C-alpha cells in the first residue's frame, strides 16, 4: 500500500491515544483516514475485524456512500492519522489517478474477505 504514503504529507493530521475511538459505528462519516503512525483496530460488536497499519486506509466507505459508519475505529496504539474529506479526496484522485484504483483495491479486498466462507478451525 505504498501509494497511500503520499497521505503522510496531509495537513489534517490527528493524534489519538491507544484505546481512544477515532469514530464509532453508526456515526455519520464525512472523512476517511490514512494511518501515518501506529495502528488502528476496526471493530464490530466487540470483535476486531482488521488491524490497519502505517500506510493503510480506513473509513473510505462512509466517505464515498454518505452512509453511517459500518464499524468503529479504535486506536490500538498511540497513532497519527491523516483525515481526508471528500473535497480533498477528489483532488487526490485528479492529481494521482492511481490513488482511486488503490482505494478500490482496498475496498474489493475487504469485500472478498467478508464474503468468503469461514473454514472450521
């Protein structure tokens, strides 16, 4: 996910202490985030669905479909995240078309993972 490293230079960088929510399931979502430093857990019903590490993105779904957050994002370590609103997202897509493809790849990977049957363990 090195193409998301361009987001390290964003102006809107927010810091969160470990254990603090970045957003909560059901909240309106008007920004997506990229992890600049640290790790973020994506949580649904007290279960960690995914850990987003430096260079990864999250929260893109609510930004793009204008629906409430489908899960919560909790800082699992002290972290810094770049906040990207729809206007900035549009600029990034225009300036770096590959950025949009990478966002779609992340979304497709998450959808496939969610759709695959769980193997008995």
